[in-house]
C-alpha cells in the first residue's frame, strides 16, 4: 500500500515537472505577415498615327505593335508613325494629335471586349480595329441605322491576328447615316476607332458606353455646327431628355420636347441653334440605356466626343491655345477648383476658379506647345479643352485622377506549401 502511494506521488511529481517544462518553452513563432507589392501595369493602345500626348507621373514605354518601345518621361509627347501601345507602371492617360494637313484628336484606350461607336457619315468612315494582345481576336459588328438594324454581309467574325491592325469600310456595311456600330469580341480584345477613309480630312470617333445618363464634354465655343447622335440598342422605344450646362447656368435646349429613339436605331439631333455657339456641356438622360456622342465644328473638320466621368481631380495633356472648359453637373452647390497649367518643357501657373451650379466656365490656355493640365476641386467637375483652327476642331477631355495606389497585400509564408 505504501509502495503504491509512493509510486503515485512520484508519477504526479513527474507530470508536474513535464507541465512546468512545457510552460517554460517559447511557442513556435509564425512569420509575421510580409507586405508584398504586386506588379501594377497599365496598357493603352493608340489606334492612329500622330503625336502621342502622354500624361503620367514618371516614365512610360511607347512602342509600335511589332517592335521595341522607347522610354518617355511623362508628361510628354512623342511622334508615332502608326498604332502604338503604351505601357506604364502607374496610371497613364494619352491621346493622338494629328496636326497636318487636317487637325484631329483621338483618345488612346485600353483594349476592350465590347462597346459602341457612333458615326455621322459612314460613307466617309472606316473602323480601325487593333489587336495589341498576344492572342487572336474575333469581332462581330451590329449596325443600327436611322431606320433600324442594318443587315450587312461581312460584319460577323472579323478576325484580327496578334499585333495586327484591321480596317473595315463602313461605306460597304452602312451606306447612309447616322449609324451606331455595336462591337463585341467573341475572342480576345480590341482597341477600336472610327476614322476618315484615306483621302478624306482627318476625323476620329472613339467608342461610347451605353447608359441612362451621359455627360458629354463641351461643344466648342464659337461652334458653327453641333449635333447629337443617340443610338438605342434595345428592343423598346426610348424617351430621351436634354440639359445644357452653359456659361449662364443650366437650361433645356429648345429641341428637347418629345425626343425618342426607335428600337435598334440611331438619330441625329441638331443643336447649333439652341447652343448659339456657347461653350456648353450636354447632359443626356434616357428611360433605357443608349449610346451618345456630340459632334461639334468651330473650324475645319468636326470633333466628336463621348461621355466623360465627373471627378474632383482631373488631368490630361492637351493641345496648346484655345480654352479649358469646366462644367459643374451638380444641381445643388457651386464648385471651387484649382487649375494648374504647365506647358511641356515650361513653368507652371495656377489659378482658382469657381464653377456655379449647372454651369460651364472657360479658362484660356497658353498658345504653343501642348499643355499638361491638372484640376483639383472640392466637388465633381467635367472638363475638356477645345481649340479650333481652319484645319480642324479639337476637343480633348480630361480624365479622372485615381484615388491613390492600392495598398500592399499582406502575405504569410507557409513553409509546408510547395
């Protein structure tokens, strides 16, 4: 009995010792999460030849589709003899400026799988489809004319090999306008631009989105001809309403009563009289999603713009001369903005501008070299620069500046994973 009691006491003592020993050991330390910067790359495609105007905070690469790139310190400009791709490790915005013999501007954009481009005169227009990716692309086109959908042979299954530019003449597919061209990639992605056929004065139209509200940047001051193109890709008739954001405040253009667009159709609305040559942004609202584009002429060939995105911070590199137009789409409060203008290779100037409710305010731009424009406001604004010469009208929208870089992603190293 005594022996068993002694053994029990010894066993308890051993267990207590083991417990104390384990408690004294340090727990296995897991590695602390390590912040890892994931690579961030922005890629744009410029679908035409001309002077590439690039806005970014640092170095970017500009390269032809089938060649090596050259480095450009942005903001800056570089000549391109054909379509180019722009690669940057930060946010970047760019456009192509054609100065001679006619004047026109086209935005550069990331390749997409779907969109719509609105064309006033298809007989003098062709589509440029660029495949800047490493894989094949195939695109289907649906044409929406003034009298409904147009059945066109050759509009389906358009193949574009990697690094190849394909041109499609709209005169063959849709002889009369206006026309809305809905494009959808069944394979890959493309950058698409509507441009004048060879031998005609330069003119570009960029793709639009479909939405129930479009805020179209300014019709150029002194415009002698302005028209709105609206395309309805849906199966039901759509009612639309217009609002002008002019120098004296918001108003409803006289042509706005009873406007509607039939299913699968595109209409043209003349605005030259109602706008009276004033710098005016246009708000288009509709009962169902539509595509919209504004075509304006203040000298030479017309400029076509699509909806922009209002933001408190905007930027871009725009042609020199003309004016910067700031539009306040808010119906409640005025917006104060600081506008900084820096001619490429020159010094910066800044000014504070107040934009009343529903109004457009214009700021002169210095003549000469392209200008880097930065807008910082206490509310959302829509902004675009316009200039006109006998060679053509240019409207260059500004784009929203990002909210800042994404935060680093925490990661944990797991030695057991292979």
